[in-house]
C-alpha cells in the first residue's frame, strides 16, 4: 500500500465490504481470493469511530461514508457511487471518483 494515503473505515463500512466480498466471491469457489481480500482490508485500514452522523445522502445507507470521512478529518472521500458523487458541492470534504483520484496522484 502507498504510505501517502490512509484508508479509513468504520465498523459499518467494514461490515459492508465483508458482505460484498462474500456475495461476489463465494467461499467454496474463491476461498483463497476471499481470504486475501479480507486480509488486505483488515491489515491496511485504520479504524474510525464516527462522531458525526449525516443524513444528506439520497441513499441513507451511504451516509456512513460521509460520517467516517468527516470524523477522520479526511482530505477526500473516494467513491464511484453516484449518490455520494452527487454531494460534491454540498459536503465539506472533497468527494472524488476513482478516476479523478488517479488523475490527481499520478
């Protein structure tokens, strides 16, 4: 992982990542790949206990990303989710698509 960046997550975000991985990588067929992804996530993330609770996202389930980014005093929130990207001008932290983020760092 690049030491210039810190991947910050909260418990609800970790839960969602894990749920998605189990859904797209069933244990019986991709046990090794699933284990590698879970290890990567758990070993390279920093935990944040959000002290802010936003209710501004069109999809209420995505507010957890705003909560985490704001509470961690992040410089940016990177997402491909249109509900989050639509908040670019309404949120105090930069919300960037993965493509925008790559353009900045490369």
